[in-house]
């Protein structure tokens, strides 16, 4: 058996089409950098490396962000470190500067001395791409010497840079396909879109929510075109700002949307999906949609702003779709294994578990109430034993060990039941409840509650707990409650409160 050697994907020659008789790509010798729209990454999206020359290089001045004014972006460019940064303009590049909703690439530049430099981001400045090159502390002088205008360098995408870019291309080309279908099939214009950070689904914002049927229709329509393997190409010409843009309509989708106002230097670029869409865009697009199977999340999220409502349609394709499937599958199988059932039974088993939990929570509440009443009955019968003597006050410290989630609620239930039972007896009382967890560590919490028939006595005990034992809490009238942090020992802390309780 022979081995099949697969060549890396290559961009067909017809991908990049100059549709003007006069537009030329400036040659390296001219000292002019290739303008945005016809950069190497835009002529050949699969190109990973290019040898080129430095046109300009300056030390970057960090932008002063006006206080309190933060730009909100769904996709953040890699943050720039505090080390020096060089802003480098090359004659040509494979490192895509952000634009068209597509985030910047990251990459590397190799200089003539063999050193490699990280490109943290690339940005559009006017009509040109500026590379933000990281320089290590103390390397600034040597960096400036190898980035002098005219020096030969190689700009490249490393494997991670390329994988990231491939994901961006997949999502961006998918967005063009989706936007076109939403407009032509459902008359839904794309208000905006976001190429979110992987692995989140990207989204298109449309003016209204969509039904499951509508989403399914768009998905199957898109995948029909994907399976046909429609070709994608780009058309470029000089940007003539005075020329009125005549809207071209293909399948009902109008073209001629605005370019950024500071976009100068002059190339107009249209991305065409064969027979489906023509759209001005500077993004790097795949030459075909043949492996962009689309998955649309079967619901839209409604976004309400001051006076408008719109909805977000989330989508996945390419490597991001595979990642999504993998993690969704992992989640499902791990949940199924916890529930000891097959994956299809997970929803049913989860709803059973939730149901059972609700029932047992109710049972615990009922039993706690019953127990609280029993405890208070015992306490009130204890209280009546010594009653009748002059100056008698029923004083009691009740300590409990309880790992329950609502200890304070349980102690309250006892105190409420107790004060109801004591209401008609006229016996004065002062009760102190403490409740600690079964295993205590230095960070453990002991809940403390004081109830009595005299608010002054309750307050006195509360003040003592605060000042002498460091209990944090407070109260009003006949009730005081608080929390003690640390290990509560009945022999120590318990004895101290017993002593006070007897002598108030
Ligand atoms: Zn685009």
C-alpha cells in the first residue's frame, strides 16, 4: 500500500482578481508598502511566510486612554506588555491586521541576524498594516538596528498563529454566507456580527428574534451550498472616493457599504461567494466554503437596548465546531457516567434527581419544624419546674451540633415555638443557643442566638458575647444573634457564656 501524501491547502490563482486595468502591487524596490486590501494575507490566505523588507520602524508610544472611557470590544487583541514595542511597517505581510470584524493575527518576524521577534498584534493605520513587535528589556538598540528601513526580514505565522487565523477565516467566511442567506431568504439584514474569542460561538445580530424553523431553514440552506463547495474569490480595484458607489445586487443582497472613514491609500476589495454573495470586506477568506459546515444554535438571544430590540443568532463552523462538539460530548458523557445511565437518558435522569431533591428538601424542612417544636416543648416543661419561686428566671444554654445548611433558621424555629408556648405562662426566661458543625477548624462558624423575656438582659448578653468572645452580631428587642469564628469548645467558650447567663 502506498502512502497518500497530502499537500497543504493552496489558494487557487483565481482567488485574487484585480479587476482594474491600472492597479499594480507596488514592488519592493519602490519603498512603498503594499496597501491594505492587497496584502499577501489577502491575496493568499494560506500563505504562512513571506520574505519582505522594512519600510518604517518607530518605538511605540503607549496610547493614553481617557479616564473612565473604556472601549467595549467582544474580541480583545492580545494585551501589550510593559516592555518596549516597535511599530513596524513592512513592504508586505502574511500577518493580517484587524479589520472587517476579524481580529488581528499574531505572528513572528525573523530579522537578517537570525533573531525572531514576536508580533503581538497588527493594526491598520490609514491604508497600511502596522506590526507591533515585542522587544525584550535592554534589546531596544539592537532591535532598532535590525529593523532599519530597507533591511530584509521574514514575516510568518507560526503553527499556533496559523491555527488561530484558520479559525478566524472559517468563522468570517461563514458569517458572509449566513448574512447573505438571512437577507435573501428571510429579509433580515445583519446589524452587526462578532468574531468572538474561541471556543465561544460567534454571532450575527439581526433586527428580530427567529423561530426554530427559520433557523433550521437557514442552516440547511447554508449546508446545501457548503456541500456544493461554492468557490470564494476576491475582486480588487482602486478606491475612487468620488465615484458614486452603484449598488450591485446579487440575489437581492445590496453592496456598497461604507469603508472606514480613515481608510486611505486606496484599494476597494469585494469578497464574492460564487452566486451567493458580494460584500466589501478586507478579511482573509477561505477560497471555498466546502468544509464550512454550519451549526446554528437553535435559538436567538433577544437584546433590548433603550429604544430598539434585536436578536443574536449564534453559529459555529470549521475547527471551532469540532471543538464545540468535543466539549459538548465530554460534558454529556461525564454527566451520563455520574448518573450511571446512557447519554439519551440524561435529561430524564436529571429531572428525576431535581425532583427527588425538591421532595427531600421539603421533608427536611418539615422534620426540622417538628423537631424544633419538640425541643421547645421540652424546654418549656423544664421552665415550669422551678416556677413559683420568687425572682425565678429560667436560664438555659442549649448547645447543638448541626451540619445543616440553615442553622440560624432552625434555632429561630425553636425560639419562635418556645416564645409561643411561654406566652401565657408569665415565666421570665433567658435562653442562649449555640450550634457548631461536627468537625471544627479555625475557620468554622458557630451560630449564637439569645432570646429572652426581657430586652435589657438580651442586650447585656449580646454585648458580652461581642466584647468578651468576639462574636459578630446584633439584635433588637427580645432576640440577638451572631456568629463566632473559630473552634468553639463547650468546656471553654460554653462555660464562659454559662457563667454570664447565670449572673446577668
Ligand atoms: Zn467580512
